[in-house]
C-alpha cells in the first residue's frame, strides 16, 4: 500500500513536470525566445502567502536559516519542470519493486 502511494506521488510529480514544461514551451514560442520559469516564480505567482509561510517556518520555527539560504533558495531558482522531474524520478525509484535474492539467482 505504501509503495502504491509513493508511486502515485511520483506520477503526480511527473504530470506537474510535463505541465510546467508545456507552459514554458508555449511561452517560448509566444515570445520567440527561450523562456524558462523558475520554481520560485511559479510558486509566487500561484500563492505568495504560502511561500512566505514556508520561508518563515524554515527560518524561524525550525531555526534553520542556513537551510533556506543555501539549499531551498537554490532549488527555487531552478526550472520548475526540472525540479518536478527529479522529484518524480526519486519517488518512482523509491516505489519500485526490489528484486529478491532468489530472483536474481534463478533468473526470474
């Protein structure tokens, strides 16, 4: 059951990656130049309050301002389709069925 949930989350991230890639592609065609939208910009456009709450939660409530400045800001500056694609690959990999030792030994 847990493996199914992890795979479902991976598929949702893959769908988000495809949607954001198509949005960037259509913006690139409309502007006649390559346009790549960062994850932070899309999050800000979607709901700025949740982005601010997330920042406050990381910096003040968890007491980890270095995590926000060094790690999360770097992720938020990356293209959104790339971040969602990497997350989908990670979740789909975690949800895969692992081979048992006897399966590799006897060829199944």
